[in-house]
């Protein structure tokens, strides 16, 4: 019988594995939006998003509400790694009846404790009375927390039932009570500044006006906060006390019940309720069943009732009663005293098992209860005690293993190294607790290496740390905001950019001002967009993008099909003579014609030539300047189409009829126009940025003719080159500009396009490192390297739900050893830079659509923008941010966006096709 009892109290290893799996499942359920109400492990977000780093400094007040008392503490931290915090505390007994009285009375009492404590401990002449004293409130009841300083009480427990508190924000209740203390009971004092803003209090009389509740927490998180060590933060805490609980730092994006998506957040698991859905039924013994039935909450907190020290003595008592009935124990002594609830305390149990030598302790305990046990009885009682407490430790370890494995998995690590803070009566009272916790969790989660650290005074010192960390984070946020502030554009800023763009567009279009306008507004001589009736075969050339290509484009009723070939232009030819360059291009064309078996055909050819040109006709364009590494001699100022025709002559190729030259923006508009006749705008946001649109001919001062429309290549990258954008340029933009090959030029492009965003981010990161906001101020030489931070990193880093581990991996590639907080900051920087780019682009586009709307005399414009460019296409938020801005700034325009596929190939062919159709 003894053996059977012992066996029932021993959970086999494979069952522990199973339980670990169940725990992880329930944790996931608790974190998910859809299922969290059904989860037994509640996984409550705490809004604590960082752990101490040792720089915390200052005075922090803590008030802790306990079962029958209130404890107040004043903790001073010195920024010395938290090695020697100074603490003063005072305990106040709670008056009778307050726990069941009115809520207001409870909070008034707590506020009085704070007030009295402060009067006794702080010197009013010491320190500036302008400074706020931050207070952390330890409130160990189940709350729905929505901010660090906002928590609605869900339900009372532990004998509390004060009226008028459930459903209210307890932080506000406490703050109001504290304010009332100071205001002489007139109930005022709602003028508290948010702790995130500044520390100047609006009250001037009385010292208590300086107290501000900045954090609410339960005791578990405090435990975690006291156990960080140099270089390794503590990110898990286990409280093995009368009850049992655990908290850990989860990836914030997984905590779906909180809005925070960046970084990590401490989650209070409330794992005591694990098993309330029956998951643990097969390991629950008849003794546990009796304990549960005699408890105040039968059927609830099943896990806690197996592991909490409140219950261990009772489990042993019921086991002893059972064995006595079965005559396996106490056959020679009267054991009826055991029927009395609570006679066999957990302390007895712990004394018995901690005593290594023999059974003297058992004997002493049983004698105290008036029993006369035999030697055999004593041995058996000792075995039962060991089994019950050993099981509690083992189950704690299993829960912990679930947490550790979950952390390791969600951080996508092969191995997790982590500090675990431990605290509580059972941990302190049972000598072998830590050993079991360590060995069993290692066995169940071999991929995790936990270092266990005893926590001291989690609910006191720890609570002060929570408060301190919250303030450190708030201060950091303020500094970060300050650095990023110049990048943040207001609605008014954007409206101004829109107006300036309108102005520059007008100047570019008008004959008299065209020459000096920063937005060139080049006529393209493309006067029609496709209408879908175009048919035939066309040749297309694409020069000036990432590759040089020759294409054969087949435009038919069923759609457009293409064949193409990529050719290399060797640097020697890019930088040689113009003749050699165009000869090479012609060789490539002829090679393509041979491969396509079309040497005998003469096809219309469209030429996408993505360099700035002064166009004088659809097939006549003077090269203004080479860019992108080209410098072939004898071309600038020449007609590019003519140069191509000359080469055809030299090579004896008569199968070409060059019809049109366009740039990539126009090609993009035309390609999208084939699918959507409303497409009358082209936009590029890739390496560079540019736009084109269909303007009324009568407004184009630089070309004769009044009728119809013409596509205008805006060359808007140069917007601002006359200084009109200087007001919004930041220090970072200026530094980036100075290091380019064309300082002072392409100002708008340098705020918007892929070639520059990474560089802007890099400049900001360097400044933040200097200000000690990043990498704990350690300078990193790699960050000094130009272009090391590519624009594609912005896309990756800003991807919502991307684990911080992956961000860190990117950063590690750059030899940046980032903490997870660094990664969070990094994401903020990237967001600020890409948001501004998208907003500016949206403001530019708003100018274009409003211009079209007004010139056409419409109250409402419906138009489509054809877009190309990798930044627009691949960045996770760029397009959405652009469109939002556009909607705000041009409310009367209904703008759709169509992504172009191969605009420069298809588009050139379509320009040729439209020209042929028009002809
Ligand atoms: P181009 O403008 O030269 O014709 P693209 O439209 O492909 O070519 O743009 C290339 C530019 O896009 C790169 O220079 C880079 O700045 C940016 N880029 C590349 N990958 C990404 C990405 N994943 N997210 C955002 N931007 C990117
Ligand atoms: Mg391109």
C-alpha cells in the first residue's frame, strides 16, 4: 500500500514530457487573440518591455498591498549595476474590515500609508521639490492591464471584496487617493502630467503632490527584475511560494492580447490554473482530490494545488489519513488528530525532509501532535513527505521547461542561455528544490541552459526596479523622439511640400521659367496612352536600368507576350567612345534578330533610354548628361535616336525602324495603360524616383500646339534643388548629400529613393550610438562604412512579426552586436525614415493629381498610377503610407495603383505601337 501511494505521487518522465507539451499548447492559446479567453494559463501581458541594465538611478517608491498589511518602501538606485540599492521600508497593519469595506476606504488607507511613510523618511529640504517621486504599485490580484499604469481589476481574491473597485482602473483609484491626501480632500488633482512627458508637477504645495503612480505589477515580475547579472538579463522568474506562478519575456508580437508588436514583453503566465480543463486528471491522486474538495475554490487552480506550499502539508495529511485507514500506518497509535484540517503544516513537511539523518524530526513532529509512531511509521511518513515535495519540485521544473523551450523556439535559437530568478517559501524551505528544478528542466529541455539565481525581495526591490526600468525606458523614448523629431512631418509640412511641387511644376511647364525650374517637366511627345486596340510585333531596347535588354514584343488580342535577351555592356565600352557603344548595342540587336529568326523583317522599335534627355520629338532626344556609370564620349548634346540609326547604317542593318524614345517612367505608364485605360500617371520608386503624367497641351509652354495632351516626364528627383525643401532637410540628409557624387542635386530623390534611405538610417544610428542610446554607447567601426546599411534591410527590419532574432541576425552580419532593445530602436529608426519617404512621395503625387483635376476642370478625378521600382514593390509599408498621405492631401481624387511588370520593355513597345496606331 505504501508503495502504491508513493507510486501515485511519482510522475513518470514520459508523462512529464506530455505535460510540458500541454503547457506549451495552453500558453499559445493564452497568447492568441481568438483563444485567450478559453486558455487556463492566462498569459497576461504586463507592459514591462525591458529588464534592468544597471544604469537605473534615482529614488523609487513602492507600495505593496498584502493579505493583511500594506508595505511601503523607498529604494535608491545608484546606476552602479544595481549592486548596492539602499532601502527603507515600513509596514502598516490594515484595520479590521477594510478588506470587505468600500473601495475608496481601502485606497485612502493605502494613500495614508504612503503619506505617513514619506513624512517620516524623506527630508523635504533634500532634493528639488519640482521632481516627481515615481511609485510602483504591487497589486497581487487579477487585472486586465492595458498599459504599465492602467489596469482594471477583474476580480478580488484572497479574502478581499471591497465595493466599487471591480472594473475600475486601480492605478487611477490610487492616484486619486494620493492626490486627495495632498489637496485636503477636495477631490481635485487630476492635472497630473503623464510620466512620459516630463517631470514637472503642476502642484506646488506639499511634498506628496510629487508622487506619481507609474507602474502596476504583481509580485512575480518583480522577482525577475532583481536577478539580472552583468551581461545576461534575467528573463524568467519562478515563484514557488504558497501559490505558484511564473513570468518570462516573450516576443511582443506573439502577445496578441497587447498592442505592442516590437521587442519583448514580460508575460505573467498565471500557470496556477493549468489543468483546470482536466489536463492533469490522470496524475491527480485521491489525496489531491480531498485537498481540492476542502479548498475554498474546488476544481480551480489544479496545478497550484499540486505544487503550492499552501497545500503540501494538506496533501501529506490526506495521504497519512488514507494509509491509516488502509492500516498501512499508525496501527499502534491514535491518528485521529490528523482529521483536523491544517494540523500537519507544510513547515512540518519541510522540516522532515530537510533532516538528512534518520527520523528524529518525524518523531518530534508527530509527538507534537500527540502521537506515538513506531520506527516503521516514521520511515514511511518521511517517504510520503519526500514524494509530495519532490513531486512539487518536479512539476515546477516541468512548467519551467515548457517556458524555456517556448522561448528558445520563438526566438529561433538553437540554444537558449538564460537567467531564471527564483523566489518563495518552497524554494527557500526545501534544500533540494533548486537541484531538482535544474536537473529535471535540463532533462526535459536539453536545448536550454538556465542559470538559477535567488531573488531577494521581488515584490519590494523588484517592484522598484520595474518602476526604474519604466522610467529609464520613458527617458530613452524621449531622447529617441528628440533625435527622430526632425524627420517627422506634420500634415502642414506635407501640404507645403505639395504646394511647392505644384509651384515648381508650373515653373517647369511655362516657357519663361522652364530653364531655371528645379522640376524640369520635360515633354515626351507621347500624346496618347494605349486603348487596348494596339496590335502587332515590336522591338524594344532597354538601356539604363539594371540590365541592357533587347525584346521582341507581340501585342495581340489575347494579350502581350515577349521574348527577351539580356546583354552585358562591358565597362570599357560604357566609358569608351559613343561610336563603340552604339556599335556594341547594334551587335546585340542583330544577335537577337538572328536568334529570333527575323533578319528579313522590319519592325517598329521603341527605345527605353533611362537617362535625362531633352526630347524634341518622339524619335528625337538630346542627351543632357550621362549617369549610372556611363561616360561614352561624343554623345552628350547629341540625338540618341540618330546615334542609333547611324550605327544601324554602319552595320548594314536595315531591319529597324526606330519610332520612339522614352524613359522608364513613361514606359511604366504605357505598360500599365494597356491593362487600364485610366492609367495616366507613371511612378518609379527604385534606385531613384521619378514621375510622369498626361498634361493638357495648352499648358505645355515648351511645345507648340494647344490640342490634346502630352505625357510630361517630370524629373521630380531634382525637386528642391533650388532650396525650396531646405526647411525640411535634417542634419542627416545634409551629411548624406555631402557624401554623394552630386551634392546639392536631386534633393527630393535623396529623401525618397532606395539609393539613399539606408544611408540616412546609418547616419541616425551613428548619432544614436554617440548619444549612448544604442549598443550601450559602444562604438562600432563597421557602422562608419558607407553604404553598409542597405535599403533592403529596412524592408526586412520593418516587417511586422519578424522575430527580433532575425533582426539581430541581420545586424550581426554588419558586426553590430545588438541587444533586443537595440533591435526595437533600430526598427523605429527605419520606420521613421521610410515613413517620411513615402509621405513625401505621396505629397508629390498629390500635387500631380490635384493639378490634373483642376486643369481638367473636374470636381472629382479618377485616375490610375502605374508604378515600378523595388522599394515601392518590396517594402512592407511604403505603398500603404504613400497612399494614405495621398488620400489625405488630395481628397477629391480617387487614385488606384497598378504595379507594372517590365514597364521598360513592354512600355517602349507600346509607345511604338501607339505611335504607329496614331500614324
Ligand atoms: P532600378 O531603379 O535601378 O531600375 P529597382 O527598381 O529594382 O531598379 O530598384 C533597385 C533599388 O531598390 C536598390 O538600389 C535598392 O535601393 C532598393 N531595394 C532593393 N531591394 C529592396 C527591398 N527588398 N526593399 C526595399 N528596397 C529595396
Ligand atoms: Mg527600373
